[in-house]
């Protein structure tokens, strides 16, 4: 008997399979072709070639709030932080410093479990090191991620609740809020819906590695204890809107301030393109959390 979940899982798996080869906006390949128009500084936070970020600061100097930007791409190595350069530059023009982070991914030595997560956590914590000379306000730090990066953005915001295991951090940077753009924010649900990359990055299914899901899945860390904004297009063919919808319901039920912004007729990549109407919702979500 075909259930609604079975049909949805088949549709998601088919869409995701096609999306892996087309996981970048039209006119931009996975790596290397994005145009950078604002000055930035490339800063290493570790010794591996993938452990670095691009820091952009708004014009005018002074101390700036920070948006930590995390790219998506199914946690796969062929997709890099270039995906988030337009969004980073747009937010920098809005008056925010942006820290667009790279990390080891599936296909990179050390990528996947637990390296991908440890890298993103280390990149965020590295802000403590660079903040004094870069004029960064560590009291006003927000994470923002797209697709797989949405999972990482919310995970960073909630990782202080991890009490043991490989992902436990002794003194994680305090995050003021988190924005997910079409994020895979419920990894267990995503696995059951057929997003195979979830199992690859976590090392198995929820049954195989339950402790991995408990430590890395934002939905498993609810309540995060910080406000979140979830932006998701109703026509997203890659990450089902139901994932954000369910996350918001569970987060609110457990006391978190979680706002869902559904965008009718909007797909997956419009959310990271400042030239689209969808960008206004992203911009406003960031402002609502950082003031």
C-alpha cells in the first residue's frame, strides 16, 4: 500500500538525485566561478586546506554585529562557500560583518562524521581570536545557513546542549539567533524522506548511529534556547518544506521562539540570491534577530 510518506519519500529521493548534479544556481558551477565585488580577508581557523573563512566588514569601521554564513550542497566537497558569496556581500552592505566559512565535506579527507561538524564549530569559535583586531561584536552573533548549511547553522546555535561524545564543545561561542534557509533542520525526518546524504554525513541511519543523530540533528537539540527564523519556499524541489514546518511546530511546543516564513511559489536557490523577491524575507529575518 502506498502511503503519503512513501510517495513523498520517492519524490524527494528523485528530486535530490537530480539536484546533486545541479546544486548551484543557474549560471554558476559548484566551484570557482562566483564574482566577488566587495573586499574580504581569507582567514584560516585550522591547518587543513578547507579550514578557512572569508571575512567581510561593512564600510565605515567601528564594531559590527556578525553573521556566520554556512553554505550547503548536501555536505559534498564539490560545493563550496562560493555559493554564499552573493548573500554574504548583500548582508555586509546591510551593515553586518559576515564570516563565510568553509569546512571539510564528504569527499575531503576528514570530512563527514565528525569532521564536518567539528570544523564548523571551530570556525565559529575562531571569532574569539579575530574579533579584537577585526572590530567584531561577539555579543551580537547570528548563524545563517542554506540547505545543508541550515542544519549546520542551527546545530551551532544548539551545540552547547551536547553533554558528551565527539561533538561536545567545552566553551562554544554564544550565538544570539539562527536563520535557516530551506534547511535540513530535522535530519532524522530527512533520512526517512529519502535524503541519502544525511546518512552519508552522519555515518548511517538513525537506527545504525542513533548517538550521531542525537548530537548533530538540530531537531534533537530542541529547545535551542535562542530565537530562530526558518525561511522555506513552498515550491522547493530539493528540501521539502515539511521539514521546516515540523521543526517549527516542535520548537514552539518546547518553548523556543521559532518563526517560519513560507514563501509561496519559491524554490530552493532563490533564498540565497539577493536579486530575487525572496531575499527581502531573508534580510528582514536577519534584522529581526540582530536589530
